[in-house]
């Protein structure tokens, strides 16, 4: 099986045989690896296999031989599959729904030590929500609410009709603006970092 990597750089016939071998291998092992996951029927597996073969063909030169080639290919396939599963889960969640929620940020109570810390955490969570709704631009607010809700960046980019690179920059700028606004209100960067780990939308 590991000769497939070398064959992908060979003649047209060798490349074709290698891709067919990889297709058969992935079609056999992916269903077991994704067992129990929703929306992983035969059609889904076929799509993931095809996307994986394209990605492997494009990135075959980046394989460094630190593992078996099939393990490297499988890691790519699973990454694509999980991204697609997450994307499908968010297909029916619109940006308008998240806007209506206006973000509900709560500090995780099991991360605090007592009533004083719990109160401070709640105060910071309320302040974060206030800053998001009043100090950020509309686009920064949308991106931050989506990101903190767990929406994949590809789905955020689709809903905002922009590129993933633009989403990354918007999120980076939103975090900087949020941090600056919190520090102006007397909270430290450490306070924000600690609370951020417990925020959910």
C-alpha cells in the first residue's frame, strides 16, 4: 500500500492505479471510522473519498514519511469528513438566529473557586456581552458570535458571502477590539483570557 505514494508521481497509468487503490481502501475503512456519526451514508462516504483523493493528489509532495502513507491519507480523510459533518450540522442554523439570540455568555461554574470568583466571572461575562453588542462593528459582532457558537469558519464565510481569510481577519480584529474595550473598563487581559475559555453562545 505504501508504494501508492511513489506511484502518484509516476506514469499516468501508475497514478490511476494508485488512486483506485486508495479509493478502495478508503471506501472500506471510512465507514467503520465514522460509525455512529449522523449523515454518514454511502453517498457521504463517496463524497469524502473523492475529496480526499483530490486533496492527496494536490499535497502528495508534503508527505514526509513519518508514518505509513495510508495513515497520512486516512488523517486527511477524517479531517475532511469531520469538517463536512460540522458544516451539515450548521446548515439549518442561520446568522439571523444567532443575531436574535444576541449571545449568551456564561462563565463555567466548575472553573471558579467560590462565591466571590463566581460573581466576578458573571460580571465579566455580562461586560463581554455588552461590549460585543455596543463596541464592535456589525461584521465583527457577527463573526465573533458565530465563532463563539462553534460555527465552522467555512460556514461563517458562506453565510457572510466572503472568504475564510476575511473571516479570520475579522475575528482577529474583533478579539483585539473586545480586549481593548474590556481593558478600558478595568478588566485585565488575564481576566479576559480566563473568561473566554468558558464562554458559549
